[in-house]
């Protein structure tokens, strides 16, 4: 996280020199970003004539979201996850109370978040950005990470399972991001940004005032939330949470007849949550289509600058949809990686031991999970396509249902690469399934962006699967690339299945 924060910040400052060559270009780019659609998607433009201000606008929100997701997942994993697995039992039988244990874990994660902020500061300073704006921006970024560390730690005390705690913390992140987007896009609702850590980070306005009050508010909120999480830990049972399942609930036996049916059963809830979040975002994308494309059609100079800034193809509804659909590969790939990581967690937690004592092969269980994850990612991409189409229809934009679905399904080969990488990791490195399974999507996207904006050799950018995605629905699908990516994914998955069958359990 520290390396990503430093690298992306430095690359954005370097990109400013090639994108904004004179004051007229800066004014044009600021006028482009002043459009409500751009403000909603990418945030309020501030000090775009300054390399640091441009870097903050280009990468600030994205880095805050990535750091926030990492922070909340790490917090729930090393608190609720460790406790659920029974690895805290002997520790808590000693003299150290659970309140102290939780507080110390929070302190470690807070330190890591501050280091990520320091990395962003170093990246900005190393490439020539002013120190004052870099300091307040980096502080805001670090505090966003601290906020979600505290949020994850709090949900870990409220809920009795790691999956529920992580889901609740992700929901907090989603609502926080939605409040910022609405506040950025609708001037009358700008006050909503004060209710979101992302909004407070933006209200600091680095390189344009460097306000400190939003940071003070964010510090207070983080302290209260972290202290509340530590205190809540001491008021519950070990391996329990403040919210408990009803003890009188009858058994629910549906979809327990086979491992394949059970894989589908436990997919339903997370799939509903992921689909709701992705669908809401792409519905907003569709609603903004007319505002975005009409503005760029009337201002071709702004469209040129947007292309130089990395937002090419926004001048038509089809190009706009294709550009935003490419981003769908990241959550789609993360979804399948997380689903396979759940299987690894079940194995390490001992929940598969009795199951494998039955006449059941490990290959059958894994293939059932792969099929369920594959079906889930198809549902998510379909929801994104339908939501985008519904949004464009609501505002009268010209986007057919077939075009919207083809654009969304166009990212499935990258999701399949993530599925193959996740299965391969499950067989060879089960403790790193999420990280390795997300590399084709998250790592490929970062590689493409950095290679394009840094002037690296063309072949470096071609290593990213995103370089081989056609701009569907504007142009036909790149079938040769899709077939190659699918074949690579199948080979990786096969190697993972073979290794999974042969290795020991619970490694």
C-alpha cells in the first residue's frame, strides 16, 4: 500500500507535465472537470494548474478507496478472523484482556495507514510538488485509512463472524463514497461531504487553501471510533459479538443436498451485496451519460485534454460506456478472488476437515466453488450492463440493451484470469489467494495506467490484460485476445486443481 500510494502520486505529477503544457490547458481541464458528471465521477477539481493539485484530483480518491478497503479487510481479518479461528484463546486466557489485544492491533494498523500517507507525501515531494499541499493531502489520505481501520475493528466487535463484519464495514465504505459523489455532483447537497471521510479529505482542498478543520474533525471521529471499538471488545463474550443470531431459529436445510448446491447457497448473500453496489454505481454512470457526452461534443478541446489525462473516448455514449465498463474488471476480478479466499479460510479454520472425512473428493468441492464463483461474476457483470442501460434510458441516451450487456461482458476474460490465478494460489499458496487472485485485474489496471502516463516502452503496457480489451460497445470484441486470456485462465485453474488435490490440508 505504501508503494502504491507513492508510485501513483509520483506518476500523476509526472503526467501533469505532459497533459497541462500551459495555463490555457489548465483552464480548459478545469472547465472540463467542472462539469457535474465529471465532478461526480472524479471529484471536485482543485488547483489543476499546479502539478500537486492535478495529482490529488487524479489519484486522491482512488488511493483513499484502495487504502480504505485494505484497512477494513485487514482489521476484520486480524481481529475477528483470528478470534473466530481460535488463535486468541490461549492468549486471552492469560493476563492481557481482550480490550488491550484489540487496541494494540488497531494501533499497528493505524501505523501502517500513516506509513501509506507518508508514502504519498514522499511520491509528491520527490517529483517536485509543493510540500504544504502534499502534507495536508497525505494526512487526509492516511486518516481515511485510519477511519476504516477503526470501522473494521468496530464491526468486528458488533458481529460474531468475519464475513458479517467485513460486509458491514464495506457497506460503510460504500455509503461514504456515495455521499461524497452526490456532494461533489450536486452543489445544493455539498454539505453531505462533511458526513464522509472521503468528503472530509476533499474539503481540505490541497494546493488551494490547505484547510485543516476537516482534518481535525476526521481525527476526532477516528479517535472516537477506535476507542469505541476497544471498549466494545470488553463488553462481549469471546468468539461472540454484540449482535447474535436468534437462538430459537429452526434449521434451514435448503440447498444442503450436495457441495455444489451449498456453494451456491453461501454465494447468495455476498453476491447480492456486490451486485447492489456495482449496480448502483453503473446506474449513476448511465444517468450521467448525456451530461458528459453533450459537454464534450460542444467542447472538442476539452475532449482532447480528457484523452491526455487518461479519459479517452468520453465524447460519445458508446465510448463513454466502454471507458467506464473497463473499470468493471476490477470489482469483478476481486469478487472471484474473495470467493476463493473464503474456501481457503474454511480450510485453515478446520471447517472442511469433517467434510473431507466423507467419501468426497477435494476436486469436486473445488470445482463446485469455481462454478459458483463463475456464475456470480456473470451475474455481477450482467447487473452492471442492465443498470447502465436503465440509467441511459432514464435520460434519453442512445445505448441499446445489447450494447450495454456486450460492454459489461467484455471484461469477463480478465475476471477469468483472476479466477485462474486464485485457483492456482489456492493450490500453491493458500494464504495469499486474495492478493494473487486480484493481480490480473487490480495489478493489470495499475500497470496500464502507469505505463501510459510515464512514457514506458509499449511492450510494458502490453503485459496488462487491459491493453487487449477492445472498447466495446464502440468496436467489436477482440476475440483472439479473449480466447487467449480464457485459455491461460483455464491452464492456471487446472494446475491449481491438481496441486490442491495433492497437498496437505490446512497449510
